[in-house]
């Protein structure tokens, strides 16, 4: 059984972190990041890419206008996260695809169990 997939892409502008919420029972596959057009054609600064997930800010990789203008990933997110970078000369574009968790999906049972445990934790916090 094939899972429905839809293209996903965003522009993260300089100095403007972007929150991404995959949605309920959805999984976001982050596949690529690439530098947009530079406002300063002489810029060769390294551009670290960051993801903030579960309160941890992690480096996804580093882009360079001259050497590495794009970077491939194979990352999967099921919860809210934030993308950012520190390039002052333009935007970074991220793309990938979104899928829906369906019964029969290899990780569907794990996903459902994790959601149940999360909801249980919330309920237990109120008692």
C-alpha cells in the first residue's frame, strides 16, 4: 500500500526562524536545503543551518555559496520544530515531502503508542 505524499517547501528568511507543524498523524520528511540568491555576490561565508526540536538547538549542516550551495537530508519529523540560519545575505530554502500516518505503515503502531503515552503524561500531570 503506497502512502500519499505531497511536496513540502519553505523559505526561511534571514533572521526569521520558522516554526513548522507537520499536523496530526502527519510526518514531514526533510530532504534538502539550498541557499537562495545572495544580496552580496562576494559573500563566501559559511551558513550553519539549525533545527530546534524538543528544546534542543542542533546543527543540521553547513552551506557555502561557493562550495556547498545545497545539502541533502533524510530526516523525519512528526512534531513541531523550528528551522533557522544565520546567513545575512539571503534566504535558505528547505524542501521535502509530507506523508500521512496510515494503518499498516511500518511505524504506525509506534506513532499511535507514542501519542497515547504523550496524552497519558498530560493527563497524569493534572492529577
